[in-house]
């Protein structure tokens, strides 16, 4: 203590002076080195911000231009928020001197371009937010100085093309967000030089063909979002080779067909989302090579039938969603070879009837069964044959059932929903009436009846 006291006395006045000064329009929290100057209509960075500031919030001002070395008097900054500041230009060297900065937020501004050296000096930056600007193009080398960057957000811009090597130097980027742009073409080497990339968001763009060669540059990619693009076809010839891919989202596009072995070179693919497309033709071999597939979402397509054995390669499948298609019967034979299936969604199909043994191939594993809104008029006494105490939830609401056979084997049901059916209170309903009291003490959580 005696040795430290002279040192503290020596530094004290200097530190106190730096800590106490605060621009009149700002709020300073010197104990945590934070300064906020929000929505003050300032046109340049205040020059009396405490030098020791680590977090500076300038959002909602009117800076328009970030000049060279605009923050050189604040070398300790780690977080800088420039959202909604009407920034139109970031000059070369604007952030030089901010070698400790970890987060730079430039979202919701008016940037249409980034000069070649606009981001120089940000060697420690881990997150860069450029969402909601007017960027139309990116030049190779723009991000070359950001060797520590982990997240780059370029969503909601006006990008139409990604040139080769545009992200060169981003050796640590894990998540690249490019959604909500106008991208129609990616150069074959647009994603080259991104060895650490694990998540790529390309949804809500104008891609009409799968840019397989470009995507395959990111060999470590685990999650790929391609939904809401006008893609009409995906096949093996598209060259999608992603050995680490686990989740692929191709939802709400214009897919009309999938070719054989479309995902054969994605051996670790676990989740595939194809909801909301126009797919109707189910070709044998589509899932060949998808040995790790667990969740398959095909809701809201135009599927009329599923061929026997079509799902065979996906023997580890746990969830299968076929709701809101045009199936006229349960695809019983297509369910063969799926010993791990836990959840089956068939609601919103024009099924009309359930025949004996409809779910026999998956009877031992099935736990959740959705048949609501399927125009069901008839359920055969053996429709649920093989299903026993493993079935936990059965949804039959909003159909056209006037009667339902007893289901004595389903002793494990935690929920059965029969609401919205025009049941007739006559002798045909007697088996169901006798079965329900033996199975439950009815409550709102376990039993819903008309």
C-alpha cells in the first residue's frame, strides 16, 4: 500500500480530469467507461468525450460523413454504435486508432459504397453490422484488415453480385449474413478464403439457380439458409458439396422438382426444410446419401403421393412433415424403413379415410400424430393397429367424423383432440363413449371433445 500510494497520487489528477469531462449533450457513466449521445442531431463526433471511454453510443444523429481518424482521441473504445446516423460516406482511415474495437454498428444508414481502406485499423474487430444500408457492390479487399472478425452482417442492402475473393482476409468469420438483398449471381470463388465460416444466410434474394460451386468453397459450413429465393430445381449436377452441412433451409421458394441424389454430397445433413414450395414430383433416389437426416419438412407443397421406398435411405428420420399437401391417403408403404420416426404431420391433406394398418410401419416409434383438418369422414377399426402406449399425442380435430372406434391400445396418450367434428350421438359413438372414461379423467389438458 505504501509503495502504491505515490503512484496513485501521481496518476490521480490526470485520470480524474479525463473521467470528469463530458459533452453537455451526452450522458456519461465514468464508472463503466460508457458514453451515450443519442438523437441529438449532432453533425460530427463531440470532441470532449472522455479519453478512457470504452463504449460510445451515437445512434440517431446526423453525422453523414465519418472523416479520417474521427475517433483517434478515443483509443480505448471497444464498442461503437453509429446506427441511424444518416451516414453516406465512411472516409478511408475513418477508424484508424481503434485497435481495441470489438463491435462496430453502422446499421440503418445510407452507405452505397465502402472505400478500399474505410475499415483499416480494426484488427481486433469481432462484429461488424452493415445491415439496412444501400450497398450495391462490394470490392475485393474491403474487409482485408478485419482478421479477427467473427460476424459480418450485410442483410437488407441492394447487393446484386458477389465477385471472387470479396471476403478475402476474413479468416475467423463464423456467420455471414447476406439475406434480403438482390443477389442473383455468386462468382464461383465468392466465398473463397472463409475457412471458419459455419453459418451463411442467403434467404430473400433473387437466386434462380443453386450456386453450388460458390457454396462449396465454404467446406466448414454447418447451417445454410436459402429460403425465399426463386429456385425451381435442385439436383446433383448443381455441385453442392458440403461435407459439414447439418441444416439446409430451402423454404418458401419456387422449387418444382428435386433431382436424384440432390443432397448426396452433404453426408451430415440432419435438417432439411422445403416448406412452401411447388414440389409435386417425388423421384426415387432423391434422398440417397442422406444417411444422417433427422428432420424433413415438406409442408405446403403439391405432393400427391410418396412412392414406396422413397424415404428408405433416411433410416434415422425422426420428424416428417407432409401437412398441407395433396395426399389422398396415408403413404403407408413409404413409411417402411423408418424405424426411428417419432413425429408425423399429415394435417391439411384431403385424406377422407384412414384404412386398417395405416401407420403399421412406424407403430413402434411414433409418438406424435397430426391428422387435423384432413377431411376425414371414416376411421377403420384397425387404422391405428400396432400403435400402443408409445403414442403420446393424437390430433383429429376439424375433420368430418361422425363416429370413432374405441382405441383401447393407446394407453399412453397425454392428449387427444377431437374438437370440431360433427359427431352423432347414437349407437355408433358408444365404443368411444365407453373407452374415454376408462382411459382418462377428462381435462382441458388431456382431452378436447366437441
